[in-house]
């Protein structure tokens, strides 16, 4: 995928494209509906493009901590969008200065630089300074530059509107099954495996410790059943059932949020490898135990529960 960073107006481009505009945080089922709609308009010589933001506007403009992190940081987002056929990704460096761009200028100057056949947006899309531009204004302005606009209605799941905000809240509450239902896939975090204190190995439960996870919404502290994907350019990626511990490790004096995974029936060296953890089910809260023996007893129970969950023999 071609990645184009925008600090202002896009460079003039003659490549015919169908363009989607939005934050696309999570690339959830609603976003997938947008992508599928946009793909239906592609003709020979067209490419599918996405225009998004480097930071969530509510974080930049209001410093709302709920929007400091993402369900899908940019590299994760690009990977998912690429799988859906997106060939170009415009990332707007969203700043206080960029937020002053007027709705008219965004369309008649910024978008005019591109060879856009059609723009596809979701219902409720707003743009320009203080969100002054709505769908009707977008259609009116785009008609002046010969660009068609398609608006995709919100879609619901189980009676609720699919939104990134709802999914964020589910992840923060540990409701990863509910998050998966709206995402269309398990919530996933990717990082590099680093050296820990090797306590898990000493206790008979070796774990892969992820480096400080930057950019992601962090799930509620606790124990989860999940899938570990070990990335490899040479032999292909491997997938293993696992237990994921997310939290502060208070039993051993931990104070910072960390994430580690015990891969069931795996033996091998994972240090310095890239690992993706997909969260399938929340088992229990994080517990502070009085001693390590009590911790090991609970870890054995967790492993039995994971074995039953995956339907495999221990």
C-alpha cells in the first residue's frame, strides 16, 4: 500500500480513485460496509483509497484521554485496509492548525488536488472547522468539482449502532466477545517479545512478555483466553492457543501495566519475535495472591479452563 503523509494540501495527482474518508479506528463491521460499497464503484484503472487522521480529533482538540489511544494504531489499520484492497492511504497530520481548515477549503482546495471519481462516507460524517460541514454540504461542494458522493447508512448489530466508541468501551470493560461481534474479528494487539524476569518459567508457566504496548486501547486487567500469532517472514506465521495475562502483576510487586502470554503446549524461543495476541474470552479479574503457591494453583485452574475452552487435551 502506498502511504502518503499530509501536513496540508495533497500533492496534485492524476490517479483515478474512489476515496473513503474517516477515522477508521478499529476497521469494524461498519467500516467494512463502507469498503465493500466503495469497491462496488471501482472500474478499470481506478484505485481504492482511504483518507484518515494521525490522531483522533477529540484527543487533539479536547485532550480527551479516552481518545489518546486507538483500537488500531496506524500500522495495524494499514494492514487490515490492505487486506480489503485499499491501495493508497492518506494520513492527515491532524493538529490544532489543521483543525482550522474550513469545510469549503477542504473540498474545493484539498480534495480538488486529487483525481477523485467518487467519495464514500458514513452517515453522520462531518468535516471542516468545528464540524461545520455535514453530508448535504459535502454533496453540494463535491458537485462543484464533479465528484459523486455516496453515503452509507449506519449498520446495527444486536440492536445497537456499531461504533468505535462502543467497541472501545467493551475492550476497556473486558467484554472482548462483545467487541469481536462488532469488529468482525477478535480484538488484537501486536508487539515484540522482550526478556522479562523469567518468573513464569520458574513457576512452570513460561510466558512471552510484550514490550510496552504503545498506541493501543488496553483491555481490562485480567486473564483471557486468546490466540498468539508468531510472525515469521521465513517459515510463515504460527498460531497457538494461549492464556493472556494483562494487568499490573501486583502479586509480585508490579506497578505498571504489562501483557504476557502462556502459549499452550508450545516450546521454543520467542525472544525478539513479533507476536500478535487476539483476545477471545475474559476468564477472570486480576487477583493479588498472598503467596506464589496460591498463584500457581490459580494458574493451573486457568490452564484447565483454557483447555476446556479450546476443546483440547492438556
